[in-house]
C-alpha cells in the first residue's frame, strides 16, 4: 500500500490514545491511594470556583444529572485538547510534551485548590503525565519518517535506497533529494497501519485500566462498607405507618421513597467511600468539652427512629428533589449537650469528608425536633450515595443548611464569623422549608380517558404540617383534596381527588395550606436564594 493511500488521521488518533493512557493509569492509582482521580479533582475545582449564578443554573437545568454533565464536558474538552496536541506533536514533538506538562500543572493546581486538604490527590496527576508521555513517545516511534528525513536505509538491488518503513518494494525507491507524498504538502505523511494498530491498543489498554480503577473502590471498601455494618435496633422503634398513610394510587410517589430512588444533590463528583471502622466525628469549637466519637461508640448509644422528608433548595415548583425516609440515628441535641455549647454559638458548621460545609442554626437543633446524626435509612445502613457511614438530618430546613453527608466534623461557631459553602455563594444563611405541593398523577402532557380522572400528589411543610390541599381544573373553582394520614409534621402527605373532564386538553393546578394558615401564593419565585414558590401547573389530554 502506498503512503498516499494510508489513513490520514495520525495526530488526533495518537492524541486520544495518549489521553486514554494517561487517564487510565491515573484511575487505579487514585483508587489504591484512596483519593480522587484527576478528572474528578478538576471537576471539583470547577464547581468550587465557578460563578454562583452558573452553578445555580446548572442545578436548575440538569438537576441530579449535573455531575454527569460536568464530567462529560470536561472529558470532551480533554478529548479536543488531546486531538489537537497529537497533531501538534507530529510537527513539533516537544510541543506535545509541553501540552502534557501544561495539563498536568492544571491538574496539580486543581488538587491544590480543592476543599479537601489531601496532598495525595496530586499523585495520580503525576502518574497520568508520566503514562501519557510514555504513550506519546511509543506511538511516535511507529510513524514513518517525514519526507526528506535523513534516516539511514538499506540499499536496493538497483542501487537506490529504500525509504524508511518500507520493504524496498515498488514506489519505495528515492529518486534523489527530499521527495513529497502527493496531496500531503510539506506536513507529516499519513500513518502506517502499525500506528493505527498501536494507537488502538493503547486506547484499549487505557480504557481497561480506567475501568479497573472504577471497580477497585467497591472491592477495597468492602471491609467497612454498608454491607458490613450491622445496625442495632432503635431504643424506641417506630411502628409501621398506619393504614391510610400510603394511598396506593398508581403513579403517586410512595410515602417512603426507596433508597435507590431518593434524590441526590451534592457537590461530590466522586462519592466518598468511607470505612465505618475508621470513621470519627469531631465536635469542637465554641464548646466546653470538645470530643471525638467513632462508629462503635455511636452504635452503642440509644438510637432513635424518625420519619423525615428532605427537600433540596434547588427544587423547582413541581420538581422531584424531595424524598421521605425513616432515619435511624442519635439526637444531635444530645451530642451538643455532651460538648457543652456556648450560649453565643448560633451556628453548627458541619464538614463533609469531601470538604463541603453546611451551617445549621444551633437553636433549631436544640428546640426538640428530631434532628439526627443518622446512620440508617429505611431499615438499612446509609448507602454510600446518601452519606455512609453517618450524616446529619434536620427536619424543617432545606438540605443545604441541614443535611451533611459523610460528616466528619461539627464545629460550634457564629454565622457572623464563618460562612458555609452555599451561604458563601449567595444562598440564604438560614433555609426553612417553604410550603409546597406537587401533582404526580396525571403527568404533564399525558393522555387519560374522558370522564372521571384521578388527580393525586404530595404536599409538604416540614416541621409545620399541611392542613389542606386544593386542586382546580381549567382555572375553575378550587376544590378540596382528601389528605392521607401522616405520622407527624416532619413528613410529606399524599393527597387525592377526582375531576370529571370532557375530551380535549385540560389544565390542573394545586396549592397547599399549612398548619399556620399560610396558603401558597401564585406568584412564582425562583429557587435562589431561599427556595422556589408558586403553584404547580400541568396540562393533560383526555380522549
């Protein structure tokens, strides 16, 4: 095969293979060291240092998929940079290595800028740079020399010299001076088949190494993971929800949200996989008796159960960033009493294993509500995604000021002295949950039969309670819905009603009234800075 007939994509292919080798080597290294891989480190730095408005927009638009979108975007940028640098490396080899060095420096800077003080996070970045450099050097050796290169070659039978990388066959003889492959200009020639094969092999090896790195944490963390933790029975176990708590309407959110379906909104790009046997919680700051507690001591305390609905402040009107669970844990108020909190310490600054911080009003935790240091969720240890081995849960407050997953530190301080992660980015310091209602059945833009149609959904006003839910059809009169039973004021409540409709498109709206007598306003308010407001509105078609 002549050089001119060979594939013409050496640069991008070599660049992508180099990137695959780099990221593939970094992933298992990070897993073995127990630190975040470079892509996660960079993504964390992007989140931490992005403008507040951009982060809020991403959560509002992408919801629980925001992390996947961010990581995917970073990978696309890396792929583009890799392709371009691969082409550059064919013309200027040193430039390719320079790009690798620049990317490595960016990764090291991201590791340094992260919230977590983990010096080991830079090691996978260095390993990635070394693997990428070796891969680039290897793949460049598989290329034929550029036209006119002074490379020794064997003499042919007719006295001519065979071009490097050929067997001296037809078309290989030099005719004197620097020749040029037709159609290629003065740039490098198209790659030989061995370059394609070698690049494909490096790509596959990188992908295999990366997959191994993704799998390793699940193996390395088995010793002290959720599957190994045995939860004690609660000191005062709650009974099963009374009949009528869950209405059983098809399509209606169940009273208890299964753990696998519970919403997840946090800033952790890679879920921390802590070992419960190594976990410790530090309680300190403006207290008389600072102390630390480990999991064994925590499980020996009289744990309690509480049914609590959690809501994200980024949840839009009608959104699904809310869920209800039965939590098992130890009262946070008891931990604070043990520490002896100073009277002027109005904030509990909780810190997660990934460095995220949350500021909870001290008075709220101490007012008698079921604020917990939770270790169990719906009868099982917390899943990794929801804070294993321990997290805080405080009813009545949005998650950004109450629900710290993977919690390792509780510092008693003042709001005037220290700001938590989201408060520092423009969200309200104190985030009481607003009264909200949602229609689950029928779904937006779905089709139903004409005649009697079931309308059902959920409403919540955590730590206040919902007194009434009303629904109206096609801007008509408001009609009361039937409320399900609830075990207390800290959970959402299901509701249901029936409407009669003719064939055609119809509109539904819902509003709730809480136990204080407040009825939701129709005025729409965005999520920033302290939660959305407005009536949930949807359309459906009856046939």
